[in-house]
C-alpha cells in the first residue's frame, strides 16, 4: 500500500471498531480502493469501488507527499479539546520506512482553538487527502 486514509477510535460500539477499514487505499500498482458509503446506522463490512490509475502517477504523488515532509511523527496537528471522537490515520509508504500520522478529531469544526501552525498542518493534510482522492 502506497497511501492510506482511515478513521477509527472514539466512542462507538465495539462492532463498529471491528469493522473499521480504510476509506481510501492506493497501491503502487495503480489500484485505488475507495470506500462506498453505507446507509446510516447499518453495520456492514465496507464495500469498495476499485479503479486503476497509472502506477507512475502513484509514484509521483507519493514522492511529492514524502518531499513535503508533512506526514511524519514530528508534525504537530494539535489535540482539540473535545472527547470521544475518532482519530484519522494517514499513511504514506514510498522509499524507506512508511510514515504515519494520527490527528485526533480531524474535522474543521474542531480547529478553532488550535495554534496557527497546527491549523496550517491540518489544512495541508486535508489538501493531501483531497489530492489522493482525485487521483
């Protein structure tokens, strides 16, 4: 897997946690798996739409993300003062070891009390996620 986005944790039934899976997964061979939204309050395993893109586009995207340096354990995304919300995991795996970040309560509604640097990091990560979804 070259790039992955997944939300998990927070106050949710155990079965929901057991069924948690990535909302977006991009593989180096060009496969892109995008989660299909399920009806509200229906606990079913995630279904995916599968698409194919040029593996060179994946390699270029991953190289750009790694060069940005945003996805690493040293990036401070802040911790909003709210409870029982999920964390969003974003992982990139290109050259060398993969990098992963887990910002908590990753929704714009909770960014107001964060520092300007933390808000900027969150905006940049949302931009990366949007770019990935658009591949």
